[in-house]
C-alpha cells in the first residue's frame, strides 16, 4: 500500500469570515485523510461562523485565533509555523482577507502568517458576486497572482443572499486537487510532459445512437492525477463527458470519436515525453452516420450497418515519445498483449483480464501484468487504480531517465 498522497506535508489553513467557513471543516478532514498535518488559523469573524473547537477536534492541534494570546505556545511562534508550512491555503477567502493579503495588512492571524510564509499560497475566494466582480477585488487578486499566489476561482451558483452569481467557494475536490498539484510541482516528473487518454470512444450511428464499449475512464483519469501529483505537465484526452471531473491542474481535452482522439493525440504529443494510452478506442465505426434517427421500419426487424476500421492511434504516433498501451483482454491475455506491444511499437504494455471482478472496467481496482519491450514481465497484485498508475509511472520515469 502506497503512502497517502499528502503524507509528510504541513498545510496552514487560514479560515476567514464567510458563511462558507463551515466547508473548511470538511476540507480539513479530507486533507488529514490524505496524510497532511493541518494547522488552522482563524479570523475573529470566522470564529463566529464555526467554533475553533471544531477544527481543534479534527486536527488535535490548538487553533490560532490570536497570535499574541499569552496562553498559546504556538501563537507567538508564528514565524516558525509559517516556515514549517509546505502550503498556505486560505479557504474561504473573503474580500476583506484578499485585500489584507494584497496590501500586507497584518490585521488577523492569517494575514500575519502570510507575511512570514515562504510556501506557495493558495487562495479560495468566497463572497457575493458583486463583491467578487468589483474592480478593487479583481485588482487585489491580480496583484496576488503577480506575486505567485494560486487563485482557485469561485463557482457560479446560488449564494447565501439568495442571488445567483459567481462567488460560491470552489468544490472541495478542485481545492484539494489544486493543493496536490501545487505541492507536486517539484516531484520526480517535474519538467516532463505526459499525454494520457481515457474512456471509451463513441462512434455515431445516427443523431441519437452510437457504438461504444464499457470503459469508464477511471484508469486514465487515475494516471493523469498521479502524473500531476508528481510534477508532470499533463494533457488528458478523454471521452468522459461532464460532470465527470478531471484532476485540477490537468489540461483536459474532451473528444468523442476515435478520429477526434487521433487528431487530439497527434497535436498533444508534439514536444511530449510520454504517451500513455489508457482509452478503449473502438476498432470499428459506421461507414456513415444516418443524418436522422433510424426508424424501425424493416419488415424482418433486421438493421444492417456497414462498419469500417478505425485507425490505430498508438501505431500511428511516430513522435519520439515513450509509448505505453493497455491490453484489455478476455482470453489469452499475455499472448494478445505481447502481440499488441510489437504491432504498435510500444515501450510498455499493461495487460489485464477485464472479465475478472477486481480488474474490470467499472472497478476501482486493477490487476495488471506489465510487459516491457525488452521481454521482461511483471505481474502486479490487485491494487487501487491510483497505485497501478504510480507503478506505471515509475517504469515510465526509469525509461525517461
């Protein structure tokens, strides 16, 4: 079992006085589950929305509410705390806190810590849409960006006032993904560009029907997430439509058909270091999609479709990249995988039996056998797909090195 992705990381979480402060408690819990040590600092206004005891109960650490409280050992040592931090996250960040940070106004614990912190700063604004759109707020955010702060844009939606606009605190998955992306920028794949494909292509029969397969896209998304966590610049070419979210910090390009994926891959691999093809590309597509919905008018109830072969995307890539493929098989798994590795000119292929309950398309685990162009074979145990992703990336990194 691999270590949690944020193991060994210390995150200072600044919580300011927004109704969204209650979400900071769940954010704290999730960061802790990912292995991080979390130190919470709250403004007096935040403490009126959520009690400091909530965060103390979660983190088992005293919450900083007053940097000069005589009974607090950690409060007066805020400089040391700031230097220990691997990331400084402010969620939610109100308009007042954004202004204080932009102009170095140390009027609350979070802003005072910001004067000493050298770690990356991640700001998650949450406020009324008129406040967010105000030129002063936008100017302050722009100034913070110039200084290197990462801004997690708020979402459109219903606000506490009952109005609808852009100002809701970003989804926690996006915030956590951004934290992982920022912390991973110095990882072992920093400076590398990796292209990943995911999902099953959809080949249209008519405006309402298509031919596809059972691929969920989970493996490809896991690889993209793992590569991002290790510092790579990742392009994910995926057929999985919204609301399936891709990892924050990943360049996402959505396609539907095999031909669209081929064009996207051809463009993305320019200057890339590796291509990991986890998508399940349809081998065939209808020769021509009907312009209108096909009706059930055949007397014998038979519909005949003429299918043509789709291009082999991996085999067609001639860019100087490390090419990794997948072989989702139902029989003769290793023999079929070896044949694909040779036909497509791959460095590595990951073979799995998709009829097995622990390595099928919809499972959260996978059991793969890695076959190398050298002939070496590694049979991995059943693991969560994110761990399979890291195992593959370990082999890709060795080839790149």
